[in-house]
C-alpha cells in the first residue's frame, strides 16, 4: 500500500512540474517562435512557424532590408551591432571595475574593519533607493561635466551601481577563508598586498568568478541609467529594445528576435553560476 | 629583523592598507553618488529647469515651495499608492508560488536538476526582455487571447489588455511574479533543505502527517529566512521600472499604471522639471532611509 | 505475549548489507540492549522497528500485530534519537505536547499529561524554555518525555548517552536507569558502550556486522561469552585472550602458549570430543586473576609486573607470566611496582576456551 501511494505522489509531482515548466517557458517560447515568423504570421496563434525565416535576425543587423514595406523602420535605421557592442563594453568594464574596487573594499572591511559602519550603511542604502530618484541630479551633473552619452559616464555609473552587490557578495566569500592563513603570511613579513595576491585571491577565485558573472548579468540587463545617459552613442541593448517597441509598434518578429539576442548572454552566464545560486548567494549571503 | 620590528612594520602597512582598500570605493561613490546627491539637495530648494536659460548653480534659492508642491501632488500620491499595491500583491504571490515550487521539488526524483534549471532561468533574463515577452504575449492578437481566451470564450472573449488600467496592471504584476518567483523558490528551498531530517523523522514518529510536519516544523524553521527574502524582494519590487516602461509606458491614459520610479523619471527627463524632481526624489530617499533604519534595527539583532 | 518480535530482519543499502539476519523478542517491561561497534547494524535495526526504514526482508511484530506496512506515524512507538531532535523553535511544554496535539487531545488533558510527564523527567522548572536553549541532558530528558507522553507500546533509544561528556554520563546513566524502572515500558536500547549496556539492560544482544553474536541476560553475556567477539567486547578492561594450543602430556591436559602453561586437566572430560584444532584461544577476565605478593595458592605462578594502573579502589596489573602478558585486576598493593615479582592465580572456573578459527566457545 505504501508503494502505490508513492507512485501516485510521483505522478502528481511530475504533472505539476510540467505545468510549472509550461508556465516558465511560455514567454520565451513565444518570443522564439515570433522571431522566426514572417509578418504574415505575427498575429497568428501557431507556436511553430509555418514558414520559418531568419530575416528578423538578419534585419537587426542590416536594416536596409525593410520587411513588408518602407513605412517600417522609419525611426530605427541603424543595425544593432552598435548597441550590442555598447552593452558588452559597458557591462564588461563596469563589471571589471566593480569587482576590482569592490573586492578591495570588501577585503578591507572584512579583515581590517575599514570604513566603519558608515560604509556599510551607505552601501546598503544605495541598494535600497530607487534608481529613478538619482536621475534628476545625475542629468544635471553629467551634463555639466559633459558625461552624457559617453562611455566613461556610463561605465562609471554601472560600476557605482553594482558596487554594493560586489562588496556584499565578495565579502561573503572572503569571510569564509580562515584569517589564520593570512595572519601567518603577515607574520612572515608579507605586506597586505602580497597576502591578497598570494593567499586570498587564489582561495576565493571561484567565488570571485561567480560574483563577476552575476554582476555582469546585472549590468547587461541595466536599463534605467542607460536610458537616461545615452542619446545616440552609448545606447545599450535594453535601450534599443525600448526604442523598437515604441517606434515600430507592431513589428513583433523583429522585436522578438532582438529580445532573444539580448537574453542569450545573460541566461547563458546565469547557468554557469547556477550552482552558486542554489547555495544561496543570491541574497547576499545574509546569515 | 626581530619579531617586534616585523610586527611594527606590519602594523604600519595594515594602517595604510586599510585606508587604501576603501579609497577607490570612496572615490567612485563620492563622484557618482554623493556629488549628485548634494546637487539634488541643493536643487530641491530652488526652482530650476534646463530650459531656464541660466546655469543650475546660479539658480536662486526659493525655499521649500517644491516640497509643498510635492505634498499637494495627486499624481505623486497615486504613483506611490500604485507602487504600494504592486508590492503588496506581488510579495504574497511570489512567496506562495515559490513555496509551492519548493515543496514540489523537495526530495529526490529523476530529472530534478533539469527541472530546477528550467525553473530558475526567468531570474536571469534582462528585465526589459521580460517586459517585452509579456507585452508580446498579451497583445490583442497574441497567444493569450488567441490560444486561451478565444477557444474558451469565443471571439468576444478576447481582451484588449493594455487599454484597461487594471488589466494592464495585472499583466505587469504577472510579469514580475513570473520573473521573481524563482528567487523566492530558491531561498525557500534552501531553507527547507536545511531543516534537519531528524526533526522531520521525530515528528513522524510522534504521529504527525506530512502537512502537519510542514506547518509545525518546516515552515516555522524557515521563517527568519523568508522574512529577509521578503524584505529584499519588497525593496526591489518597490523600485520597479523596466517592465512598466516597456509594457505600458505608464499608460493607458498617460499615467494610469504609473509607478513611482516611472513618475520621477518622467519628471526629470520628459518634463524636465528638474528642481521638482529633485524635491520629490529627496522626499522619497529620506522616507526610505527612515523606514529602513527603523526596520533594520530589530533585524540587525536577528542577523547577528 | 512479547511486546516486540523481530524476525529474520534483513536490510540492504545498495550493495551494503547493513542487517543480515536479526531476530529477537522483547517482553513487557523488559529492557533489551543492542550492543555493538559502529556499523554493526544496530541503529538500522532500531530504525526498522520504528518504521523509518523498510526492511529488505523480515518481519516486525508489535503487540502481536505485523507492522511492516504500518507507517511510523501509526506504530505507537517512541523513539529517542542520538541527537535528541528536540524541536528548537518550540518550548519544552510544546515539545512534550507535540504528539498529544497530533492526537487532538483536549487542551486541559494535554496540560495535565504534560505536567505529569514533566514531573517524571524532572523538567518542570524549564517548561517554558525554548528547545534550542536547552543543555544536552535537559534535551535528552525532554526527548524521552516527548516520547513517553504518548504511552507508547515500545520505547526505542538510539545511543542516548553518546553525546554527553564522560562525567555527566555517569549521572545520566543512573537517572536513565531510575527512569526506566519507574516508567516500565518495553525498551530497546542501542549503544556501543558496554558499560551502559551492562548497567541498564535486562538482556543484551551483542551485534557484529549485521548479525547477533549472542543474546542473553547481562550475567550470561558476561560470564558465558559464546564467541571471541563477545568475550572481547564486554568487560572493562577486556578479557585476557591468549592464543594457545592444547597438549596432552602424561594424562594431563595442558594449554600451552610459548613457555606458558596452564593445566586444565579438571576439564578434560568436557573438552574431549569437542572440536579442538591446534589453534585455540583461552580467555580469562582480569578480575579472575588474583595477584599476591606471596604464593598463597598452590596453583599460583610467578609473574613479573610490567605496569601498574591505579584506578582508585582497584588496580590493574600488567603481568608477564612466562612470556605471556596477562592483565589482572586486584586490590591496590603499595609494595608492588614495576619489576616486582608477584604470584598470579587463575580462577579456572571462570576460564573460557575458544576455537581460534570459528571463534566459538568450547566452554
């Protein structure tokens, strides 16, 4: 009797899991489907495109190929190669700096109690406040120093915004290393910098990498500040998406393909750090 | 070198190191955050916009009329209310669904890793794309209408989701729930797994059924974790911007689904009402800082 | 009718046979101890009885009823885990009341029962304390109280004293013994500490590698060990076990180990016909070897003291007799030191003889 109960429970479990999977996969499945459909199928309910095309993707890069008429593509005439590269640069460098600065600061806070409670409070605060509340003065400030629509401006902003996460995450990893090993090295005459290089970093490599990937995903997805800072030069992918949606209204296929392209890097990286997610570092390792 | 000499040298180095380690941090933060913050405080006491014709640092101090304006601003109040409703709806939904998912995945079974990977991926998508995805799904000629509503309710059952403020809001809520339930799932699952199996067995031997064990043993033991998760998710939910911008832009009717982030953004960028935007931002910041201060204190004790 | 009958229990985990073939019975009010080293299958057996593991084969009867298919919730068995598994988020009161609430007992009744139990296990003063704030011995008592509040048919205890430090363990052992007498439920007690077993159990089942080596009352186990393993495991310090061979010389039966000889002619009749290879092991407990400065017994042999372990009321003497090391337990003798020559007498009534290969006792 106990055995049949087990089988029934398993069937229910798998059924529910399938429901959850359908729910989870639906939006992306639909976008993938749309991205391979031609305009004639955009308003149709079929999941599998009757005549799959790759034009949607190609048109993102070579928009001189307007689909279905010239009145499309009036406002979006550039290929997405630039936004794509911008996203890579901004996210990449932003992550790099956030990790460097954050690691150093996290180490200082963790081992030497640098910065005091104010640093901690401040870093917490930056995470709590809505980004929008910074937009007004940021615009003023950046236009004064001509940082609007510049790489420097955007990267600096990205670094600052993700610093909190960087410090939070990496401090957790640093805390896990027993300080005794570092103290031993210090007592042998090594400077704190050497200790960092030779002891701490090799030991926290995994955590650092995972944190870096996580922050990259955050920067890659960042929208608000990119929207505010960029005009024409540093448009990132998410901003480009919003421009598409407002400008070309019903061009579902191209919107979908753009969405898919924007998603792939961040989901791919996400899978790499999934193991770490599951061990609970998502919420900053509060324990 | 003697031990004491070495120690002294080490001390010297640690002091400088200590200061140096947080120096880059301070530089960046000061530059990017604190300076604008100062500007914000200053400007909120003036009346200035980019079109005013003179540089902002020459703006005349006008005192507190901006702040008074804020308290009389109905649109601001509505934005706050809407955001509050959003958070109040989204949190319990994400918690319950996350709990359900966690319970579903408890235990060993074939394909668990694969299912977990699938369940987790929404968290990793850019918010904008999530907004886009739901925007596409809920179009009048989109799959929700065509695949679900039309077959069930016929032609008249199809809904124009984004022209009705309540329905549009519902779609926005759905998008957020879709994206962030996996996070709650993750946290709750980690907590449930951490419940020692012995306790579950002890309860079993004492006669408890699985649902009773869930109620009396598992859930109470994950409560602290869940509280933290809800707070973090709540703070992020309050900041929602991307999905609203993409899906409705605040509409229909220009501002019927406007959340607070969107309103402040519009004030600053679209209406160029800079000093007012600064005033509103300042009020919000202060409010959040205060609330957090009050809420964090009892928590700080718990986290210790 | 016995409260618990365990019949031919077998449990396999993957390729590992934790329990090979275990059978025993426990009567009402009796305490049976499953004694053995770690990995012998005693805890697995206990968990099978409780219903937390399903046996690969074999049967478990509680009060005459087959319970193999009955889930642990319904078996009415109390189980105290090795780490007590007290609900940390509940008070002592709620911990004890847990099972009662499951049974939907009315509130007033619960209160009475909890207080009753609390008095029995002496936790009345900490009824409001939270589970996670308790000390180890308090936790143990609450764990026991939690189980007995339900008046179970059977009480199972999994190494309840192994988490407690040595000094407190003596006290807890005494308390536990007292409690057992007061409560009087049929009990199965799992431990690797033979002293615990000897003190608390009515009967002991010595287990090794998933099998019961011997089962009997404490005195049976102590005096009549049937296998080498049991002989070695029980007793502190362990029984002296010396490899030897049986030699017949001039109508005398002699155990020989190197230069050491022990005349066992008086038992010649008993051992005649019993399987006897050349390889035997004879055993005698240290307390059955008496030590004296003078030769008071005609059969005493000369011995050189190698080490003296003073234990207070008694001392343990490591003796070398004709090249063989023998431990003896006797009164402290101030004159005896390392190197002293003393006389050792073997109490032959307490002699054990084992076949080295089969490890079984010959007598």
